[in-house]
C-alpha cells in the first residue's frame, strides 16, 4: 500500500483554462474526500464519495467544480474557467469510516495566473 | 453543524520547553476528535485521536491530548519539545453520525534553539 497519491503535485494555469486533478486512494478505503487549503487556513471540505456515489457537496463548490469517482476507485476533480481565487492546495483523503480519521495525499498546488 | 476554534495561530517556544496547543469545538452531538500535523512541504498526518473511553490519548512521539466534554476542549500538550516538532498542527472534529472532518484554522508551532 503506497498511501494516497495525487497528481500532479503542482499546476500553474492561466485564468480561464480548465484543470483536472487526480487522486488514487488507499485501495481498501471506500470513502474519498476532497478538501481545499489556502495559506494560513485549515482544510475546507469540498466533496465526499462513498464508493462511486457523491454523497455531499459543499456550498464552496461552485458550478465550475465537478468531481467524479468512476467505479469507486480513483477520483478526479475538475475546475472549469479557473479564476485567481481558485489558487490553493487541493487535498484528497481516503478513509474506512469517520472514527478512523483520514489518510491524506500530499496535495496538488494550483496557481492561477 | 460542528466548528473548531484553535485559539492560537502561532506558538513560539524554546527547545525542551513544554507546550500546549489549544482547541475548542462546538457540536450538538457526540463527536470524534483528532489532531493532525503538517510538517513543512508535506501532507497532513494523523497525530492522535479520541473516539471514546479514556479522555487522555497519546501519540507515539510524546504528544498527548485530553478530551474535556464540559469545556468542549481537546488541547494538545507535550512536556518537552524538540526542533523536529516544528510544524503546523490542526485540530479536527467529526460528528459520530456524519462522515466528514471539520478542521480548525491551524496553529504554527515554532521551536527556537
């Protein structure tokens, strides 16, 4: 088990472009989470999957954001028409359940210029 | 809905001194409580967690946290810090019936020689 993997580690994009991030969770974890972290702040919840079903989305997740988890394995987070305010660290985590806590990936740092 | 307040954004201490990082939470239901650590340029790692039972929980590297239900607190302590403890520490709460963690804003622990 190699833990939670996120790709890419860094992404620089021009405003208005679309970006997609990938997360590979721990294989036996059925829950997968996306969080966003900006400088000096704690992680903010974006969305959550149990297997392939997206069960909750934060109000932070505007219509420009979409996440998928086909077949309940890896997940992708897409941001369309990026804005400078989207610049942040995007964190993926997986878990077996709430009482187990999460295992986080190293994150994808997005910079929108 | 749950919320977490970490009362100090930065805590500077001298090496081998004791430290306490404060965390208060708000919830109308029973919760699980967690402390995560984020070392420079790394992802978040679970430090310790409280699920039930003994209110004092310990980590493998000498940190401990005490759950105080009446004060809704889960402060993190270490009797003697080391340079390698320099990191950002995040307190998090999870409603026992829910699936997502809510994080505090983080406390940056800086150890001076």
